[in-house]
C-alpha cells in the first residue's frame, strides 16, 4: 500500500482513505492489515464497485439477490402499465428498464 501511495504522490494523485475499501479474497483466514495514508483499512465482507457487489468468496450472491429484487419490482410496475401499452411498447420498456440492468456487467 505504501508503494501505491508513493506512486500517487509522485504523480500528484491523492487517495482518499475514507473512500478506500479492502476486500480480502482468499481461502486463508489470516488477518490482513493495510494502512492507507495513516488510516487502517478494515476488511469488508462486501464491496460495491460501479454497481456490482463483490463478496470475499466471489459468489456474487448479494449482487444477484439485489438484481432479482429490483427486477421483480420493475416487472410489477410493467404489469400495472400493461393495459396502457401495446406489446411493442411493453417490449421496449422491458428492454430498457429490466433487461438492461440484468445484463449490466455480464460476460455472456
């Protein structure tokens, strides 16, 4: 971590320790202690980066559960509006509101 902070100082890049999160991804349960600009970083069970929730075992369970919950709510809203729109309008809303959020950050 000191190397990263030193690099930042060289290139006039400031790291914000209060915004820095530590996710320890390992089979080992050994405690990892990192210090960023004088602040000790506490390992987190989950970290969210650009809308994707990572957990320490990389199962993405919390991320998938959140997506399923949000998508279910969006689909319920679409069902309530179904009498207002034709099938093409519903398809467009589905693709924009539901499918796009489920496909975000997918590899396949």
